């Protein structure tokens, strides 16, 4: 009986540290979701020749996507992918760097996607616990990178 308990204890000691941290998993997932959302919006804007807007609320760490009509009216897209939250609960949008606004640490940031896609590069820093992920959206072309850690500039 003691041998079985020792074997179970050793097995647990080896397996438990290798299990993924749920906060780290949520952070990585949020960074990937945000990057996918940006790529999708860029592609949709180019393909449909429409205008879309990604609203990042840094205070609430939430996202919202809108389609902008020809008259300037904000419409809620009926696409399931677009209507979901891109940043998971417990993950914060620490800051956003935009060429026109500089570094924004609170409030809201609006990212516009026109018929030519995203015309400005943007850097978004996500934080979960003590870890960071950086999402870099390059101007024109739809390229988006997800980097581990807090990255200041595009690499």
C-alpha cells in the first residue's frame, strides 16, 4: 500500500507542474483571437469594400466590432465570429499604440478597416497575471503577429 502511495505521489509531482496555467492559456488564446479578429476584419473590408470598426475598451478590457454603413450608421454584424468577445475574461488590454494617438492606456481606441484594409499599424499589449503578449497589426496587407512578452516595436 505504501509503495502505491509513493508511486502516485511521484507521478503527481512530475505531472502537475507540466499542466498549463489556465491564466497563461487564456492570455495566449486572447492574443490569438485578437490577431484572428484583426486579420478577419482586414480581409472582410478588402473583399466587401466595406468599412468595419474594432472598438477596444481598455477600461473594461472588452472588444466590439461594428460594420459602418454608407451613411455612417453603426451596424451590428450578424456574423457569429464578429459578434464574439475577442479577449477572455480576466485578461486585460494593457495599452494600445497607434501612430495617430500614440500610446493609450485607458478609455477606448477605435481601429478602422476600410476598403484598403487597416491603413495604420497598431500594437496591442495584453496582460494576464504577470505575463504579457503583444499583438502587432501591420498597415496594409493584413499581416498580424502575436509575440510573447511585452514588445515595444515591430520585429
